[in-house]
C-alpha cells in the first residue's frame, strides 16, 4: 500500500508543480501589468505638473520682459516717456520677421476715442528674448490695452493711465481683477496649451518658422464659461479674459500686467525725479518768459487754466482762463494775449514749432504731452495781465514755506497718495487729488516740503531784478544786462 501511495504521489507531483508554476507566471504577469498601470496613472499627474511648471516659467519670463520694455522705453527712444508696451506680433506684413512687434496695431486712444486693444503673438524678438513656449511646446499669445500700446501712441500716458482688461473667474462672471476702473489690467499673456476640438494649428502662409503654426487666435485660445472668449477680446473699451480650471474644452493659462506692475518698476529709475524737476523748471521758465515780448518795464504773467476744465487729455484742453490765478499750467494763452494785444497764443511750444518758448525741445513736447495734467500754476494778483506796470510785490505776493515774495509758482504733482483718486474727469478737476496740503488751496501760501508722503515739486518765479541770482542755481529769463525781469529756481 505504501508503494502504491508513493507511485501515486510521483505521478501527481509534476502536475501540481506545473499548476504552481502556471499560477506563479500568472501572478508575475498580473504584477507587471499592475506596475505598468500604477506607473501610468501616477506618472500622468507629475507629467501634467511638469508641463504646468514649464508654462508658468514661460509666462513669468514674458511678463518680466514686457515690464522691462516699459521701464527702459525712454532709453531706446530718448525723446519719449517710459511706460509703453509693444504691439503684438500680428504676422503682417509677411516681410516682417517672426517675433517682431507690429509697426502699428489699431486706432489710437485720443481721450474722446477709446482706441483699439490688440491681440496677437508675444513679440519675443522685439523684447530681445527667445520664443517662449508653454509646457506643450506652443508659443505665447499677448494682448495690450489701447492706453499703453506704443503705436499709435495714446494721447496721454502716465502713472494714472488705466488699463482696459478684466480677469474673470472660472465661472465667467466673477471678476477676479478689474472690478473698478482703476484696477483694470494693462496687458494679458496667454499660454494656449494643446489643441482642442476644431482648432487647427498647421502652418499656413504666414512666416513663423520658429513657433510654427499660424496667427489665427481661435486656433489656440479658448472660450470659457459665460462666453468669455480669450481669442476675441473686445477691440475697443473694456475687454474680458477668463482664468479658469483646465477642462475638456478649456486649457488656457494666463498672467496679467497691472498698472502697479508697470509704474512700481518705472519709479525705481534713478533719473525719473530728475526729469520731473527739469520739466517743472522748463514750464516755469516758459511762463516767466511770457513778458519778454513786452516793454522793459512790463512784467506780467499769463492767467492759469480754470478748474475744473473741459478735459485733461488734449493740449487744447489747457487754455488760459480770464482772471484765473490758480489752475493747470496753460498751453495756450489766448485770453491773456487778448488783454495785451500780443500774438502767438501757444506758450508751451518751441519757436520753431510756432510757440513762444525758445528753450522748448522735442523732449519737452513729449513729456508735456503725457504729464500735462500734473502741472499746476499759481500767480500773484500783482502780476496778472490786467495790472499796469511797474508790477511789484509790494508785500502781497506768493509765499513758499511762509517766506519769500514770488510772482508765481509752478508745481508738479507726484504719484497719488492714499485717498487721492485721478481716474474720472471730476476727480482730475480736484487739485486735492494731486497736490499736498496748502498747495491744493490755490491761495497765496504754498509748501515745498512736508511729511513722509509729500511729493510735490515746486519752482518759483522770482521777481527779483538783481543782476545776481537771488538763490544759487536760479535761472534768469533774460541774459544780463539788462536786469532779468524774473528768475526761476526750485523752492
């Protein structure tokens, strides 16, 4: 019986071993497949994360390059102001190299006319960088507000200029950024991600050998909830972009540039305050020279622009007003000239351009154009055009820091402090939204110093007839002899 049992066990053993080996093979295969499945599932998330990281790096690099362009614009354009952003790369004309900003992009912002916002590819060549790509290998897109694009340039660009774009949340209705006019965004940079649905990214007739594809925005950018279409923002006025979660029909990623992003960087230029002082001195000097065409004894100064005024964007908004002793500095002096019978109504322009100011330059033209709402002017009633000569203070002229006797003062308003709002025309018409303390009152008392937030620049028109400067650095309105009618100096 034992022998029979041994024979039976010997016969059964190979079959059992085969089944055991087969089971082991099945387990090994199942384990391999499991590892492959788990690896695939797990590695998908890190792969998406890596792509998102690459996208964010590209977007941040593009934002940095655009802000740098705005800060250094006056370096490459010596007669111009900082703050401009380039037009997008529009792919036209085809003779332009890829990555170059378009020479012009839509209608200009004039104040009355809102101008055109512009959407296209990021102008990487103009920015002096490589063609930046998102995590899916696609080059970036870019939109710029009509109020900040450099061609055609806006009627006025300074640190109070607003953007045109709102950033909407994933639902397409919640405003993330730009809920108020002051907070509207200046520019938007978009990473398109992979193609969806009917998007076709094949190369067409446009010349894009580096980035490839084409210049049709709808082939790259998506429409999110609320019908917010990143590919077709409103051309004029306010436009919306959506910043949403990735879905089966939306995968745009974006960053934006605010007014503060631009000007917080610009004000770090060490030469900016020097330029503001130089320009204030020049405006004061040209006003002080108004009397130069009169008789030797004639020392009248023109009237100021009354507040509020019809507008603040165009040069023609800055016409002097009868009997106005405080307001914006006048570009035209027609009312003052009517009293005197003088010709040549344009005060703040060079003689070569038909103006009255021999020292006015092309650079002055640009800085005045873009910062004209920041210049204020006050004059003593003893020196207005209706007074007969000889004009003199007689103890009743303007004072600065409770001292001196001045025929006039010219002030440049610094950046808005807390509580100062300068967006609407009504706000622009209130000097307290620009000037500090006594300077906003427009009476006989002014200040050139103050607390930690004081940022007005003040130049005095000094009626001293001395042959020597009344203070170091004062400029005579005429070269002695004869004695100057006025001296101009910082107070």
